[in-house]
């Protein structure tokens, strides 16, 4: 009887072991994502029209629809992870998320620790002020005379920080915000005199908030936008790049631009 019980126990253990080992270990990150059936993507949903939250609590925007289509073509579900913008790259580095899309611009500094997809959109910088602004910003460096707000961790933040390092902008005049809309609200309320941001989201926020205007646009810190991926993640990068190319060739991305950026 004891032998039978021992034999049954061994069979149970063996069965559990075989079940646990049933799925072969993924050869790379892309395979792991496909085995899980879900891709976890980080964003900072405070940057309309690229990413924001509507009145029903749903994420909406250019990046949101783009990533949803990419996930669909990868054959997996999309799980959003919303966090402050300046936490997104670290979350990718630490494998807390599989990728991140949040109007990211390529920079050599960022490329040292993470990888990027091919560009899916190209942007400009903008300086926003209150409608009653009495100053003048003819050249971009003219902003050093004013109290200026910027979203933490953006390429605009880096551009302004370089001015501080160079000694042309007082650190006391640079105000950093977790969210772009917070900076714009402080601009309207007179706590800062200028806000530097990406042109398209700035225009969208100005329409929402009112009482503000853009006085300068140009390519200073921005440029092509890319999806942030883990360093050396060749397979996932290639798969996403192929889909971006398909979407560009099909006119899908142009249609999104018309939907979200047309005046």
C-alpha cells in the first residue's frame, strides 16, 4: 500500500514538473511578449494630442492609436502603464515595461542606455506665453530673460538645462513640472512667463486652457519621434520597425496626423 502511495505521489510531482516546463523558454524578448500575449507599454498621458485621458477615463491620442495598431499587428494585447514622463526610460531599462511611447525624441545621451525604433513622426519646439505678454522672443535664446516652465525629462528640459550650464539662463528662472498641462496652467496664472514644449501638444493645450499663445516655433531640441525599447533588443526593434514602415506606406500614420493635428 505504501509503495502505491509513493508511486502516486511521484506521478503527481512528475506531472506538475512537466506542466511547469510545458512552454519552452522564449529565445528573445519578442518571443516572450508573444508567449505572454501582451505587450506592456509605458506612457505619460498628459500630452495631447499625442497621449491624454478623455472624460471617460480612456487613453486617447496619436501615440495611443499608433501603439494600439502596432500591438494588433504584433498579434498581442496592449497593456498601458501610465507614469511620469521622466520615469519611462528607467522603467524600460529595468524591464518593468516592454517599451514606451510618449512623444520621445532621439538623443545621443538617451541612446547610450536604451534603443529606439525608427522615427514615426517629426516635431518642432514652441514657446508659449500669455496673450497679454509684453515681452519679445525673436530668437530662441531671448527666453533667458524670463521665468520659463518645462516638463521634466523632455528634450526641451535638456535644451534649457544646457543654457543654465552655460550660465546664460538663471537656474532660479527655470521651473520644471511633472506634467505639461501643469506648466501651461501656471503660465496662465502668471507663475511663469514662458513655457517651452513640443509645438503640437502645446497648440492642443492652448486650445483647452485658453488665454495663451505661441510666439516662436522651430527645431531646437525636437525632431523625429521614436518608440523607446530596451538596449540591444534587436528582434522587438526589427518587428516594430517593419510595422511602422507598413503603416507609413499604407497612409495610416498620415491619416492619424490629419485626425489629431489638423487645424
